[in-house]
C-alpha cells in the first residue's frame, strides 16, 4: 500500500512538473492495456459470490478461461527532456492520458454457469513517469546520389505510476452484471519507435511503436500501434 501511495505521489508530481509548452506531443493509437483486468474481474464476480450455492469463489480461477477478443487504446502524451547524456541519450519526464476498451469472452462460462459470457472493459488512465531514451537515425536510400532524409528511431526504458478508473460489463443469457472501480499501480516499460516517413517541418511524423510493460499488480502489457509525433 505504501509503495502504491508513493507511486501515486510520483504520478501527480511528474504530471504537474511537465512543462506543457516546451514538451513533445504525441498521439498514439494501439492495442489495449491489461493492468485493470484483475480488479475488473473481481468486481464482476463479487456479486455472484454473495449468492449462496451459486459460485465457489474460493476456488474460482479466471486466468485461463478469459480470452481477449480485441482491444484498443488512444493516448495523448507529453514528454520533456530534463537531462542529456551526450547528443543521443536523454532523461525524459512525461505524462499521458489514455482511454482503452477491451472485449473478452468466457466460452465455458463460470463454474456451474456454463453459458458463454462476454466482458466489456473500459479504462480511463493518467500516467506519469521518467524514461531514459536513446535516439538513433538510419538511412534507407538505395542511391547516394538521391539521398533521402534520415529517419529517426528511439529505444527507451522507463518507470512510473498510473491511476485508472474502469467500467466493466459482464453479459450472458442469464447474467447482466456491471462493476466500476479505481486502481493505482507502478510500472516498468521498454519502448521502441521508428519513423514510418521522414520528418517534415510543420507536419506530424507517423511512427510505429512496440512496447512491453510490467505492472506491480502482476499484469503485463505487450502493445503495438501507430504514433503521430508533433
């Protein structure tokens, strides 16, 4: 509990400290996030556990039964260099707001409730943290005579905290259960980005991103998507 409170304090501090007008702005579209799954599933099954003889929640395990159908996330991100370690390596402070929506299927239902179930999970999150970023450039020109502008790439490793609010909805032939809640968790993330097109002055640069994130509530994200860097 103390660790999460410290993480939440870090999130607020970082978000407030990021200089909005000097920051780099990115809009990202990608796959969803899993860090609210455990809390959402607990919230949905808790009302069922309170009904005698319906479910044995002491032995209920959902991990292998829940299948992700699809998930999307939209994020608005701000980051600002605060330290430089040479021309290519920087320490960044940043924050983001995001919305994610995921749909899950429980093909065999839960326990004695064997009807297929569908879970919709919506999550609104505020992120904040620090990131060590290494920049690089590469040239895809086939000919030296027609040299094109170099494209950029980034490798980064960071840590931070995220505060989220979720709405979950479980439906089947017999059930219609809703749950809401909040979560706070710390995370460590590795990120890789490359430009899809050479950057142009006055226009956003499209990028491709892949990231892996480990949360302190035992959740993992392996995400990919597109980014517009302004």
